[in-house]
C-alpha cells in the first residue's frame, strides 16, 4: 500500500531541522485571523539566530505573535529568547506543569543542568491546557496531554485535516528518550498511553519533532510499540539508548572533544551519573565511557583520532 499524499492545512510551513534542533512549525496569519502568526517549537540555542532568520523569511513581513512549546527540552525552546528579542510583543505559551520553574528559572528542574545542555532564560505568557484548543492559521487545534518522553509534553491535533504535531511522542522511527525513567520514575506506561491517544485520534499527517512529515501512522505506531516493549522487557536497553543519545546530542554541539575532557563532563552531568549508578555500576566511569565511545564509533556516529602523547579526540561523524 502506498502512503497517502501529504496535504497540510493552508498557512503551515514545517522547517525541518537537524537533530540538534527540533523542527519548527510556522503558522502564518490568515485573512481575518485575530490571533496572529505563530511558531511551534524553536530549536536549540546554538541555532537560535538561524531560527530567527528562518521564521522571518517564512512569515515574509508578518510579525510573530506567539511562540508555542510542546515541551521544554532544550532542543524545543532554545530559540525562545532570541525570538522574544526579535519580536518584543510576542507571547509565549508552554505545556502546563513547569510555569513556576520557568518563572524561577530552575535549570535543574527544567533538565538543562542534568543533561549538560543549555537554554537561555525566557519569559512566558501562559500555558497550553489539554482539553482546550488553540487557533493557528485560522483553524482550531486540539491540545492533548502526551506524557512519557516528558511528563509535561503536549501534542496538537487539527481534526478537519487530521494533522498531528507529535513532538517527541511519535517519530516515523520511534520516539524520544523516556526521561523520567532516567530519574527512576516509571513512565513506560505513560508512553504506551500516549501512543494509544495518538491511535485514537487517527491522524493522516504527522509532523514530528524530528524528521520529515509522514503519513504512515499505523507503521510508526507498530514500530514505536515494538521498541517500547523491548525497553519494558529490558530497562537497561533503554538506559544504554538514553546514554548514547545524550552523548551524541552533545557531540553534535561540540563536534569534537578530548576524551579526558569528556570524562570530566560525564562526571559533572547528573543524568550520566544516575544512569551509571543504576545500570552500569559494575564498570568504572572510565570503562563505561569507553564502552559508550566504542558504541558510537561502531554505529558510525563518531570516530576517534589519536594524537601525540596518546591524546584521543572524539569527533562527530
């Protein structure tokens, strides 16, 4: 069976970014649209100026009126501050549950410190409440809670076109790391429940947080559930996946790092300490670091360069 052709509602432009930045979904204001133009998710801070430029080019002179964040991982809101500076009147809305942490700018609770990632401070105007709708490009989009990958995440669904903005709850080839599990909080059941919600919505077009827009929701759900079953049966498999994803993500930002400096970073990054103690404590941190590096190299995601005096540099591939 051939996949259905992709036909998104008028006014939507999907800016597909690399893995360091989540996709940005830009909604141009339509005639008579009182809410104004909007963008859903804003990428990582290292790409913030590119995000501002891309949004401005897409809107072609329209002012950006709203920023909406599906959740507050650094790759989804790292461009918020730059867009707020570029558009001083913009209003910013986040998924509920972390408004206090944003107001207080608690980098530990917001995950930036424990992941070793960065996100410039930004202000918010309100929250995207599940069970309500938000008007984008003249259409009402349903807000649905989507915990699992992040306990506070939401997804957006437009019922007429059956278009789903799935964030990291569903990709064409899986879903994002289940971050509560890193902290010892059971959340695989929440991932399963969110996949059930997506199935019940019966979307035709899925705009994921990473990767291209796709239509094969049944195949994507089947793959996601198979992967989830594997994690449930073997939580250490998820832990290994999480560690490699977090390291590869940071390597995308660094591009290269001395292995001695990498060990220091691992020691100072809380999520790696949690994963090491809970799942890989039979190895020393140095042994575990070596196994992570070897795994990235074996997969083709990185390579190691040996310099004089046995210095080794890990490079992104």
